């Protein structure tokens, strides 16, 4: 191949939870449609495939480019293990909460995908749980203060939070958790909440909102905020059960399969295995499959200080280690000194800020903030120079 690096034109997703202005303000571009810009997808996922732009300004779908030159672009190792680009990279900006969700393990995704295919459930059917046979571990890196819920709180903490409010309609369920503060009972408690009969659910939510009226601290503040967008949703109980965390810019958090979570507000970079499998637990009008959700949820309690990924800094690079093969994530700080970067797998680079020039054997390309590039394995290495910060995704 005579070209090994391409600027990308990426797919914008205008989900209603996105912000009209956050991403445009951060990266200095216009939004003439005035639709929410919730996510920008960088990768070859069929629901939002990037276009690769060659040196003659011609565009080709990234998935087609990879199919045309699989070994040159992926390299033998990635091709043998994944046969495709194994990750999806996104800019994500939440103006209101996303649904509470978990993602399946690989084996559960494979079995679920095959089962739903056998049942003849169309891929675009709203009852469909499994869009593909892959798992979806993910990492979120904060560009602005980024608020999220994730993982179950320690059970004693859950009980303490419920004890501060008067939920007469849930006394039986709370008492059972009090008597048996273990994973199995936490699972039963979670299941009981998600399957409350409509009248009892309505009663419980009313009692919850009345009881927290005097409180102005967390997690009650988050419940009040969520109630504005999801007034009769069972997800309003989840801030009492899941940890609430606000990442500061440059902090990151890895979410393994079966981890309940919801992004609440803020802008960040998200990288994940190349999958779209989501099982929901609230804050949504979409399909809830409670049995499948429970089968794919780990009822493991974590404390706040266990939630962040601890970065490793080496010279001008910060690595955020993750326990999966599908993707790796690094931040590169460029200080105008020319440096060289090895290429051991296909890479996507996103320019967070600045103006950085990339050079391979055949190509020269400059990225400014908000722009991205795809680099083929065959490049082997590239030089970069300029003032700015790059996010690098590879595997």
C-alpha cells in the first residue's frame, strides 16, 4: 500500500440525551442543524462507519478499506485474533442521563446472539437484546467533569441510605436485605425493585421523592435531577444502590462486562470492544428484559476508591491499563519535539487540543483539535511533532 495513514470523517449520533453545544464548543466547530451531538463514532462499526480520506481527497468506508487490505491494515496478530478492527472509539457528551445498563460477557453474547437469530428476532427489533456476538468492555476518559453511576455500593451503605428516607411500600424488601446482607439477597432486592407491580412502583417513587425533598446532598441530588427527565422510572432508586462518581478531566474508568452503570453528564472519550450489546435496567423507554439483565449482572460491591483506573506515566505518554485484548488507550502529550511512535496494530488518533503533524514513510498529515486519523499496521511507525494532546487507541 502506498498510503498508511488517513484522516477520518466520522459519524455523528444525535441521540436525544446529547448536547447541542458541548462538543462543538470543546472542539471549535459549528452545529448548523442544531440537533444534539451525543456521540461521534470513530471506527468501522456497521451502524456508524467512518470514512477514510486519501491524499487525493477521495473517501472510502473504513470497513471496505480493511476488507481490501486486511493484513496490511490489521497486521497478522490482530487479523488472526479478531479478523476485523476490534474496537470502537467515541467522543461522548451527555446532557442528561443515559440508560442504566450492563453489557454481556463474550460467551453470553455469543449464546444470546445465536438464540435470538434462531428465534427469528430481527436485528432492528426493539425487543432484541443481542445485536452481535461480542462482549463490550469499555473505558471512559473525562474531558470535562463527568458524572456517572457504576457498580453496587457496599450493602451497609445501601441500607444506610434507605434508612434515611421513609419508603413504607418497600419495608419488606429492605428488611430482607437488612437480615441477609449478602450478594444473593442484593440480587433479590434488585430483582424486586425492577419487577414492582405498577401501583407499588408508583407509590414507592412518590414516597421516595417526598422523602428526599429536604436533602441537598448526594445521592438525593442526583435522584431529583433524574426525576425531571424520568419522572416515573424505576431507575430513580438506583443512585441509592449504585456508586455516584464524578471524574475530573484526565481521569478514566474501566467498565468490565456485567457492571451496572449509567453516564449522567459531561463530555469524554469512550473506547470499547466493537459491539452494540446493551441490557437496560432503567432510565429508558426502551425494552427491559429483566431475566436477561440479571443473568448478565455481577452483584459485586465496590467502594468509591476502587472505581478509577490508575494511569501509568512514561515520559510524555500516559497509559490507562485495561484487562482486555480488544483495545488499549493512551494519551500522548506533544511538546514540539519530534518523536517517533511504533505501530504494532491499527491505531486511531484523536486530537484533543493543539496542532500536530504526523509523518509516515509515504504520508504527511496534520491534525487539529477535534480531528482524527487512522493508521495502518503496515506503517510500522510514524513521527509526530507540534504542540498538543493526542488520544491513541490501539490493541
